[in-house]
C-alpha cells in the first residue's frame, strides 16, 4: 500500500490513524507556537505534557498497570514517527522520549517505591524527569561524586547537558561512587544544593536543555537507584534511547520532503517550475530514498526489540539504525537546502529549525563516531563460524578444502 509516494503497511497505517485521531488536535495546537518558542529558546510549555498524559500520550511503552499504553517498540516507533510528521514542536517528542525511557528504567528496578513515587506520576504527566549523565568526561573519570555521610549520602558535581532539565522536577544522576564504580541516584529539583541553569544550544531550543550544579546534596538511601555497576545501568538506558531518539526526526524529514516538493512546484525559473528540472527531481529522489532507507532500518531494529531479540545493553542493529537514521535525516535537510535556495534560509523557519535540531542527533545517545568505533570493534571480534552458511568454499581453519 502507498500513501502518496510513501510505502505504508497496515500496521503503519493503523498507528498513523490512531495518532491523528487521538492527538492530532493537541499536536496542531502545539505546532502553532513552535517557531516563536524556538526563536526565543523557550521550552515547550509543561501544560502540553499534562494534556498529552490525559489523552494517554505520555507513556506509550509503559505497561497499563502504571498508566501506560503498553505499546511494543515497533508501534511506539511508528507512533513517534507520526508525531514528528504532524507536529512542528520538535522539543515535545524529544522530552517525551527521554521521560519514557527513564520511567522504563526505574520500573525495571522492580522497586515498588520508585514505581509509586516516580513512574506513575511521569505516566500521568504530573512529574518531569530528566537524565543527568553527561559531564564533559568519560564514564571512568566522572567528577560528580556520591559519597557516604552520617545520615545517608552527599552528592556533588556538575552535569553538562540534560534534555528537558528546565521542566524537570527530578533528575536521574550518574555519579562516581569513590570506589571505582558508578552509582545512579534520584535528585529532586528542590533538594538543597541543586541549581538548574538554562543552556543556549545550537538546536532543540524548545527542549528545555539545562546544566545541573550539585553541591553537597543530601540523599537518603531510598534515592539510590543502583549503588554499583551504574555503567551497565546507563548502557541499558542509552541503548533503549538510541532506538527512539530519531523516530520523530524521521517523521519531520518526511514532512520536509513534502514541504520541499510543494515549494518547488510553485517556484518558477526560466518559465518552468523548478520541480520539472531533472537535477531538482534527482534531489527529491535522493530525499525520498533517504527517508525510506531510514524507515527500513528503524522498523527492522524495532521489530527485533519487539521480538525480544535485541541485546539490552548494546544492540548492534539498534546502534546501526540510530547511526543511519541520523545520516539520512541530515541528508534530507541538506538536499532541501540545495534546491530551495534562499527560501530555505529566509523563508519557512521550519527548515532551519530541522537543520539545527537534526545536528543534535550526531551527539545524542552516543556520538556517530563512537557508534562506528564500537560497531567496528564488534565486527572485528565477532567472526562468523567459517563452516557456517555463506562460507561454503571459504578456507577452513585447518586449511583443508571445505
Ligand atoms: C540533542 C542532545 C540531547 C542530549 N541529551 C542529554 C541528556 O538528556 N542527558 C545527558 O546526560 N546527556 C545528553 N546529551 C549529551 C550527549 O549524551 C553527549 O554529548 C554524548 O554522549 C557525547 O559525549 P560528549 O559530548 O562528552 O562527547 P565526547 O565524549 O567528548 O566525544 C566527542 C568525540 O570525541 C571522540 N571520542 C570520545 N571518546 C572516544 C573514545 N573512547 N574512542 C574514540 N573516540 C572518542 C569521538 O570522535 C567523539 O564523537 C545530549 C546531547 C545532545 C546533542
């Protein structure tokens, strides 16, 4: 089946219909103020998250028992893609995705107190939660430190980038435990010693980005999510984030292809619309190929997660999909710049917003460069069985003919 140019399976069509019917008006309302918020660097207003939660949009993949929609990873991906396609407010899906992943991670702890205090209020849109991992250091050199005190713990340090930090009531903070390990803990915005600072980033300017200063923040034992092997804890969370972080951008890229084609059909040069010129058609063709390539990668990775076949800590296909999707959506916006000329730069601000927002995907949830290194290292060490299928005729280990 096709929707215009786009291939669309019944599952994709169902997800799109559901998003349009349930959340279309809310997303349209959010879209209206998006360009002005981006220009001003204002975060998407909190009331949209509360309204989204009332409509069941806050916690797509969380189980019903905690107020979620119990969507499998593939349906969640299709839903987020459609949200990106419909909504010009790019900050909303970015924050939504981060909050959901953190809630999933807390739920996975199996602790009832964390579920009641954090997971259910996040699902209801009553609580903002943000991830405070990055701090301009590698995981083994974190300067944010959690140390024992007489009554519990004290947390000190600085976290450099947290998406949705300006709207967050709670932060999931990773810290050096002083004994060569990493701990994960929950810090409330109103805890003594916590300062949240607004950032002025290149893109994703409506996603409430913030840095966090932590000065001898007192924490009780119940705020400690894990007091050892926090690296595995973070890896699991970041692996899950890699699957979802590009989904909305993919929908946005599709919208850019359509916006570009519409504009090119009405721009006349030398007596004919630009869309009649073969070089312009080739650019649109490359944009289409990029979007469908990214969709194919995403759906395969999401299907693997849906079938419980993905590695929970570092799934190669999920990482490859995040890498490819990032390159694809960035190529769409670059192609668009080539054929739209000044309109891209001075006309509809959405083109520039996407150019800047898509750039953030290069670093978000693991840089493209590091994913290549990690995947290459895996490829170098995970050699297939020389006698396995596809290797018929390959030299055997003992050099005897196959
Ligand atoms: C849009 C966006 C949203 C984000 N949201 C959050 C958030 O909510 N919470 C949060 O904690 N962080 C967030 N981040 C931060 C993001 O997770 C980090 O930027 C990312 O993990 C990379 O860390 P870094 O910036 O310190 O880069 P660096 O570690 O300095 O890496 C930069 C480059 O150095 C090289 N390099 C680094 N280490 C190695 C190595 N071991 N081997 C080889 N080369 C290496 C690679 O080329 C790499 O690309 C966000 C970032 C963006 C852009």
